[in-house]
C-alpha cells in the first residue's frame, strides 16, 4: 500500500469540506437554480423561499453555507441581495472530484 502524501491529505480535506457544503438536497437545488440563471446572464434576487418550499431562515442558512464554501456569492442590489454561482468555486469542486477519481 502506497503512503499518503501531504498533498493528497489536503485534497481529501478540501473535498470533504466541499462535499459537506453540497450534502443537502436544498443546497443542490440552489446551485442548480443559480447555474441556470448564470447561463442566462442573471442572478437570483427573487423568492427562493417559494421555489424551495422552505422557511426564510432555512434558506438563509443554506445560502450562508454555500457562500462560506465559495460556491456562491452575494452582491448587494438594494433593496435585495443578488445571489450568483461562483464559477471558480464550482470548477475547484470539479477538480477535487477529478483528483479523487
């Protein structure tokens, strides 16, 4: 059995953190909605609560987790906040999965 390098450990830890961030169906749905909007040149500043059927506080928590993981970003657009997919974060997640497999 080959020894595990420090680089492999770092990749595994980063992948585990990212996987944890997307480990809820509502967060996967949020990413899909934002990705669809991104391809159309838009952002989400509407009623995500209605689309997900979840309480506002729950949606806010999901958005916070995705933002902290670097998978989405928020831009102030008073009186609302515009959420966008963070393509660099998504590309990094893809790289991490590719490195594993």
